[in-house]
C-alpha cells in the first residue's frame, strides 16, 4: 500500500514535544501527558489536523523505559493511550496516524533491538499500520526492526528518518547520502529522509545535492535554531519563512514533508496554504539531481614509501607543559637518522599532553617531514573530531592513526569524563566518508592499531577485518617483546593482506621494563626478559634492549611492510641506532 502515490504532497504535523512545552511552560516529557492530560494532547492533534496536516504522529517519540525512567508496564500504557488519542483525533477525517518511535538512549545496558520489538508489539496490538522511526543517527538497528515489522504485518507503511547536521553527517558519523542508499537498498522501507538538528535552509541544501529521483523522501526540518529565555529553550515564530522553504524543498521532488522541533500548527498551516497554491508546483528545473563524487586517485606518502623501501615511523610524545622544543630537536635528529614519518601520540594513558594534531602540524612545517597524528575517540565528540580533521587537512597532513584511546583512571572519572562517541572503527568509517565527500581527491590515509599481544588474538583479527571494511588501510602494532606476539604478527600478515608496521620500543632499564609490563595497556614482556635487565647499567641496558629488539626485527623483517618505533623515555639516540641497524638489513 502506498498512501503517498495519489497526492501531490503529503504533510505531517509539527513538533508535539516543543509545542506542548511552550503551551504549558514546562519541560517534563510530553509522553506522560497521554495519561495525565489526555484532553490536552487530543487538542494539540486537532490543531495540527485543522492546520492542514495529512498525517499526525502519536505522542510516543520518547516512550521507552530509558527515556522516561519508568517500568515497561507504564510505557505500554503511555503507548496505548497515545495511539488511542491520535486515532480519536482523526475520526471521520482523511488523516493518517503514524506510530512514532524515537531512538533509545545509548549506554543504558539494554538489548536495544528487543526494546524496540516490545514497543512495536504494543503498537501492533493497538492496530497500528503506519510506523515512523525518526531522529536516528545510524541504520543498523532499523533494518532489523523494519524486517521484524514486515514479518508481522507485510502491508504496513514504514518511514525511517535520520537526524543530520548541516554538513550532512549524523552524530554517529554517517553521511546522509550513504544513509539513504543503505535504507533504500534494504527494500524494507517506504520512505527515507531527515528531521531535527538542521533548519529548512540546510535541509534544502543537502537534498539539492542528492539524487532522489524515483524515491519517496521525507523532510521534516526544525523551524530554525532556538534561543534561550529564563533558562528555557524557546523557538520563535517564523512560520512564513518556514513555509516558503518547505515549498522549495517540495520543488526539488520531495513529496513527504512536515516539521520537527519548534514547528507549531501555525507553521503547518502556513505550509499547507503555500503547498496548495499554484506557484508551489513550479519546480526548479535547473537544480542538479545528483551529488558530485570525488575521484580518489592520489597516492599517500606511505604507499610511495612502501614501493621503494620499508618505511620507518617514529613516535614522539608531546609535552605535558609548554616546553615543546625537544620535539623539534628530536624530529630533526630522527629525520637525519632516516625516519620517514613522525607520529604524534594523543594524550597516551589518558594523561593530558599538548594536542597531537597541532603538534604534528608544527613538526611538519618546521622539520619538513611527513607526520601522522594519533586521534583518539576518548576526548572529543563528532563535532570536535571533525574540526580537528578539517584543520589537519588544511595543514597538509595526509596520515592519521585512529585509536579508541586508553580509558580514564577510575579515581579521576568523577571529574573527567571520556566521550567515546564512537570507537576507532567507526571513526575510520567517518574519515573514509570525509575522503569521499569533503576532501575530494586529497585523501587522509587511515592507519589503525593492531594489538598483537591480545590474549584472544582471533577476536583481534575479527576486529581488524571490520576496521579494514571501514577504511583502515594499514596497521601499526603494539610493541613486540614475546614469541606469542611474533606469532600473532605473522598470522596477521598472512591473514589481513594489507600493510602492517611492526611496533618496537626498546627496553632501556629494569624499571622501564617493569613499568611497560605493568602499566602500559596492551603490552606484555616475558618475566625472563625483564629479569635480564636487573642490576644493569644504563649503557648495558641500552645494549641489551637493542639486542633483544634486533633479534625480533631480523625474524620478522621479510614479512612486514615497515616499522613503527616508539621512543622510550625521550632517548632519541636509542631510536637513531635502531633505525641504523634496521636499514643495514
């Protein structure tokens, strides 16, 4: 059944949540009003219907245990009452009711798919035949739930709508074009589109660049961007402007329209009036109907180096303070010694250091050597990471190492919060998308971390395959000290079939060995190796550490694409000697 096919446009209502809040001067979840203020919710539905809406959404966007903080039994009551109120509002009128389902908050320890199934089951029990999933940031959960609904009720209408920023990316780092293509490819939904976060002008700009021919697209922008009055978020009446923009979106070929945050019955009435006017059918034939894609033909510095030799990457840690001069000195020395790329750690062990991308840019400019800043997911959300990546690209940096990041120590978690909006695999996929849609032929090469010291290395390899699918093009391993790490490295080389840089950090003292083994995540050193350093002088320790390292280097040299050397305790001289010995092989 296609309820959209015989209409020139299909207009949804506006935002129940913000309108209810503005009318009642409260910020409590509007879903509870399905029980306590039934008449109030009914009247809001009727206002939108009178304004000209062809469909209304049930007042159930946040109706789940985790958003409302209540028991499942109360959620069921809220959903049933919300659906019943919407049906009552539409009696005797040609207006459709859509079961409205929003995202369940992350990090709640729930089996999210089962939670959605519970919500869907309640709606199906009520007789729901139309479903709207709105304000989502990713597609994975929705394809499974859509399949579940299709299995239960094949003739249902399913719409999936996603929240994207004005740049076209969701908070999980997915590009809007990719979202549309994936959902349509599933064959499970009747319409795909976008709502929330962005205003109508930004929605227009995004859709103008997309190929939407032959597709049912839904666009429900915010009215604009809110202000603040006495601590409350408020949206201002811009209904005429909003309606004009909605008509422009419709003229791009978008049939299904509506409103999100800040859109009131006035916005919908203004839109309905303009959409039915003769001028609204004057489509802009000059508008492009496809997005320009980038040719990704450039070759990275790593690719060029691998063709000619085994590149050597050397890591330098930024300072805890503003005394950075040693980084310049060490980078210059390492360049003379034969280092090919300098990598800059991003606050390792969750201890704040000078920002890796800024220091990398400074080193690249002043030393004239390629750099690879590490970028962790621990400290920045999507907006912060994108800002860093744009700056990185502007600075001419074309290599990054993406890592999830060491966790913050338990004792500090009360005052310092990790962000972890996504993991390194998601971040790689996000950069891959930026390469295709923003950087346009000047790609950033994405390196990933490979823990060859993992106890369950099979699971580590499985994660590596996912990272490769998401855009990782080479791996840097953790420091190698043990026979099992060597075996895992060789297994990875044989299995993964992409460049792997073997990681080494020469041991320089007994205390150094103990610290690495006990306090650096992901690195193991055999007890007998640690014991060899006991009572050794500095010179003896450095010589022993070099011998142990080179013994492993010689074994794996034919199998790896290059080497990733980590400087121990700022002892650049040790790394210079190691570079010399590797180049002599």
